[in-house]
């Protein structure tokens, strides 16, 4: 037993894939909604501004993933192997992946695939639907009934809306 804990200590805390995907999915969805709300607040709806918004969202997601991975690296400080810091950073891929659909929505508006005006509404809808889905899936994984899982998904989506509204009001 002592040998197992020493071996685990040298490898650092490994987050399982399910935990990383769920955390990254929720964090990325809320980040995407918040960024779209903040970037859309000033009424810039040209194609050029939507391309800029898409780029800023992607840069923000990468910076958030870097900050979160770095925080894990520091918080789990123990004897590390040479590449553990890079492994911890690479484990943040779900956060970046979760914002990519919103990046595509914004970039698509910037490239003229659809109107650049009011593109934030489909972006919000997509991310709120993702939060609902993540809540539903995690509830089902926890062996909740379908009714309870749907209610949990709805509550998660509403919490996401609350966070987005709060972020928009703060900014």
C-alpha cells in the first residue's frame, strides 16, 4: 500500500478522462457564452468583428487551458518526471474543444456563411444545450432516473444561463 501511494505521488494526481471531459465541457461552454456576451455587448456585428471575436475566443480558451493546467501542476507539486508539466497542460484539451463550435459559429459569420448580426443567439443556444446535455449525461452515469436526469440537465442549463448573465452584467 505504501509503495502504491509513493508511486502515485511521483506521477501526480491523474484526472480520469470522464472528469476531464466533463469539467472541460462545462468550463468551455460557460467560457464561450461569457466571451460571446462580453464581445457582443458593444454591438459590433460586422464580418470583421466576428472573425476577431472568433480569434479572441480561441486565444482565451487556450490561455484558460494553460492557466488551469499550470494551476494543476503547481497544486499537485510532487516529484515530477521531465514531461509531467506538458502532460498536465495537454490534459486540458476538453476545455479548448468545448469552445470550438462557438469559434466556428463566430468565424462562419465572419466569413459570410451566415449573417454576422445576432449570431450570439445561436452561440448561446448551442452552449446552453451543451450544458443541458452534460448535466443529463452525468446524471444518467450516476444511475438517476430519466426524469431526474432531465431535471438535473435543466438545472445545469439554468445555472449556465445565470453565470452568463452575471458575467455579462459584470463586464
